[in-house]
C-alpha cells in the first residue's frame, strides 16, 4: 500500500518497468494501460496520504478520470489491491474484488476475475509476488496463491496453492508442472528490487 510520496514514486517506477515502457510520458493510444496505472497510483496516493478539504475536491476529480479510463478499457480494478510492478497485458474485462490482495510484479491478462466465494462475500484471495494470471482465469474464495505461481488460461482456482513456483491450470485448477511464472514475466519485472521497500500487500 502507498503510504507516502516516496512509495508513490517507487510504485510508478515499478509499474513502468513491469509494462516495459521506455518513453518518459504515456504516448497517445499506445500507452493507455500505462495511463490507467498512473491514475490508479495517483488515486491511491491521495486517498491514503492526503487529507483536507481541497484535497477532497481534487480526489473527486481523480476519481472521475479513473472511472472514465476504467470504463473505456473494461477494467473494474479497485485501489489498494495490487502491489508495485503491476503489468496488465491487454484491454478487456478484468474484475477484481476490493478486499483481495495481490503482491508485487503481477502479470494480469484480460477476462480475469478475482472475487469472493459464492456463500461468503468476505472470503477473497490473497495472491503472492511474481504471479502470472493467464487470460480468462477465475480466482475466488478464501484462498492463498503462493509466490511465483503461473495460472493457466481459463483456469478456475477455488483452493489454495501454497507451494511457490508451480504452474496450475484446469477446471478446477491443479498443479501441472514445476515451471512457475519466471519465464512468463518480463525480465524488467523480475529486476524490480521492491523487497527493500517493505511494502504491505
């Protein structure tokens, strides 16, 4: 979670590296996901760190911009869910419950859903660092996903996988090999030295 301006800058740097962005500022159309992530982090920073009447007015403006770009890209991603180094692969429907927690360097594809159990809306996933989430994956319930897990396309994950660096897939998901996520993440993501930042998930 972003707790101060230094965290805010470090999250932005990690997200930029995770998206493999080389330009200093977002380019029109090409960098729309980078633009979304910048607004996401700004909103997190102001909600978490800025108080006072005038900041509240500015927060309303940021919320408006965030809602507008979220709608255009098909994203329903709340604040304070993802750690630094978020890499959203494509435009397309992504739905995430606001109580879920995802660690650093998550690679997230379109048509994914991270949500609650059917019978208990308080039960949401806790997802570790360096996790790859393939297109169409559904992850739900009071479950834990360990660091370095790769989740295959269209998988339904409704139980915990606590052994790190494995690949899971299927309906329901099961462990299929020991490859994990390392070869599915950009090298720039794995070079994000966020361990030293001591962020809360």
